[in-house]
């Protein structure tokens, strides 16, 4: 963490456009270098009518339209983790706009775990080869003239990473807005104790660091929000403000998680997202299918 703290340039202020998907309460981002037309797209959404088995791309097309209207060049498509609540549109956007697709290297752990749950067979590669770049903790990449840092923040899933770009950090599902608390830690490979330490790692970033959430569920019916700060999280996050101990957090998180149902799109989302946003390969007739494992989740 110290290496990132020493090299983060808070004077760089990326231009950030959020896109909120009401169906999944997901926020996708276009992150632009203020000194060029280069950008990255973070946590895009592919639409699905699960009951009908129909895929569509309205959410992704909104992002594509914005990028084209602004004359931007996409250098990266970033997944903060393998999402369990929405399907990634990264390959669709990549086909339209280009860019490299990146995720944390621990996606291989997620692929191994869920490859077994979904009985994917030996043809399903569990080595992360569906992605262009597998980030290790502390890795850097560039968006125009900006240097971005990938920081390992597991606990929600093993592959979760926070991406620090100038004075902005994209935390995935590790944190919610302060009145929303924190992510669950009961998925396969999740761990509340690990999550606590990952959150503390994020909160070691400068107090003025802008934090961007992957989801917002508007507690109490307030308006949707997705930007906060390290200082605000430390002071007021209902689950993990500065006075909360590790034992208190783990007890709260485990008890709370035991009451939660699974995300309604976890079955299609995981199968698609461990493939880097690709649908399963078609069968001999050319049709594609998603599996429903019985009593496995």
C-alpha cells in the first residue's frame, strides 16, 4: 500500500461520467484523462430479460453513444470483479470501440470455484485467458497521460480490486455509500475478515480521495448517489466507520449476510462474467444456454 500512497498524484483529476442502470442498481463509469481524449470504461452492464432469456444492449449503447459523441478513445475496459448482480457488456463495447479488457488475477480462483458449481467441463479455461490483462496488486496501467493503480481488495470476492486513478478510486462492491455500508462477504470465496482489512486499506488513501461506488440502493428512498470520499467513509459509514473494530464488523457482516437472499441475476451473471462477459459457447445447433445448478448456491 505504501508504494501506491507514495506515487498517487492527487493533482490529476480525471473527468468522470457515471451511468446508472436502474434494473441492477449498477453504476458504470467513463473515466477520461483531462489532458487528452483517452478514457477507460469501468463495470459496464449488459441487459438481460432473465425470464425470457433475452440479451440486449441499451445500457452499453448509452455508454458507446457518449464515447462517440465526445470523440473519446477507449484504452481500457475494467472489471472491478466478477459481478454476481449484473452481466458485463465489456466484449460488446470492445467490439464497437476497442480497448483492452482487464480484471484482477484472482479471477482464476473465481473461475475454478464457479467452474465446478456450473459443471463447465474441461473446455472452460480457468486461467483468465478470457481477459487481455490480469492485474496483480500494485500493477499500473495508463489512460492517456494518467497512471492508474490496481489495488487488491478481496473479501466480497477473491478477485476484487480497487482502481486508483489520480484523485479518484473505483472501489467496486467493497464499499457502498456511507448510509449503505459495505458489501456482503458470503459468496464462495468471500470472507468478512478479509473484507474488513481490504476496506481499511482503501481508507488509508488520502482523506480527499474521491471514492466511486459500483452500486447504490438509495437507503430510505433518497436520491441515487455514487460519489463519496475517504474522509466521509471513515467518519460516517454505518458498517465500518473508524470506531468499528474488526470483531464488531465480522460479527455484523456474518449475521447480516445470513439474512440476505441471493441476487436475482447471480446465475446468469456469474456464468457470463467468469468468461469475461462472453456468453457460453453455442451447442452443435448454434444455440447458447445458461445452466441452473440445483441446490448448489
